[in-house]
C-alpha cells in the first residue's frame, strides 16, 4: 500500500484522515448551531428538511453523544448526526470527545479497509482483498442500519 500513499507512513495517513474527519465533523456541528441560532432565516435551514435529518434527530436524542461515533460507521447518516448535534446544542464537553472517537473510528476504517479497496481497484493487490474489504464494509453497514432501525422504532 506504500505506492498508494507515496511513501507516507501509515501513521501519517491515519493522522491525515483523522484531522479531515475531525474538522469536517466540527464544521457540520457548527452549521447545526448556526441553524439553531438563525432559525428559519439561516441559509442552512433547508438542511433540516432532508429525509435523514428526522432519523438523525431521533438517534441523537435517544443515544446522546454515543450516536456521534456510531454515525461515523454508517453511510449517509454521519453529517446528519453531526448537524443534529449542533441543532440540539450538544455541550462541548460531550461533543468534543464524541467527535474525537468518531474521527478515530473513521480514520481507522479508511486507513485500512479503504486503502485496501483502492489498492485492489488499482491492481496493486490481489482482487480477493477487495472482496474481503467490501464484505467487511457491507457487514458494518447492514448491522449499523439494523441496530439504528431497531432502536429508533
């Protein structure tokens, strides 16, 4: 995988992904806070009308801070959960540890499984590694959706 990261050590790639996830998560959180402060006048208020936002609000209201790191293991819910945490004004003392754990999980998945899939697609490793990585991701997605569906309903 060193060819994919152009000689970067794995720890540096991990830190790069962590910083990206941490900054993005905080940006979404503060957009949520802006929506709450500006109400219907906010240019971001339209985000609240998207289909996933109601589900994200239920998850954050029910689970609190643990919903944030769990959202990093799902597809399509992560941003909604982060925005909802801002709209609901999750305290910084709970938000920062939650987003840090979420960014750690996200960067671990992308540093390992994500780069393995990319390497397989580029022909750098055997195709069966891509199958294993894809099955791992599919399993995580299916389990997380079933858990969230069971707990929200």
